[in-house]
């Protein structure tokens, strides 16, 4: 019996979440359920959920596009040979170690990942644009 109660709570939660999303989008479920001859057909709960999920998916895709546009304006695109500063976390450094290191971009892979080299060693990991800051000066 407990499994049935959990299922009904989950369905209620999903239904409330979907209805909220539809209200935000101003989608009328009755409008969706109309047939070509303008008569309203009865649609099942599963069909309603499918329509609501599609609306939610489209909303998330729009949000992702906005986030990507904001990120591209916030972070400038670096070039090969440009100096960058990599912050070292407090866990990975001793009290007297520097808080950051200077590196140079030597390679760009897939326009997303950057290979960095310091004076002494090539760094093993590939870095994304949000993991370092660009330096104005060239060292």
C-alpha cells in the first residue's frame, strides 16, 4: 500500500509542476485538444503530460540559449600565446604558496578546451574558459 501512496504523491507533484509551467506559458490544454473540425476531443492524462513536457522542454532550451549568450559576452575568447592566471584552491596550496599561477595558452581543442603551459611544466588537464582569467600584460 505504501508504494501506491508514493506513486500518487509523485503523480500529484508532477501534475502540479506541469500545470504551473503551462500557466507560465499561457498554454490552454483545451486548445491543444481540439480536432481539425473544431470539436473538443477528450485527451488522456498521459497525452496532457506529453504536451506539458514538450512545453517545458522548449522553455529549458530557450533558457540554455540565453545562458550561453550571456556566458559568451562575459568571457572573452582567448587566443594562442595569451597569458592567463589560474587560481589555486586553498586546499591545494600551503600557507606560503602563491594564490595563483601564470600560464600561457598553447593549444585550443574543440574551441572549448585550452591547453596551458607554465614556465616549468605543461599542465596535464585541459581548462575551460571559466577556469582562468586573461591577463592584460604579456610576460
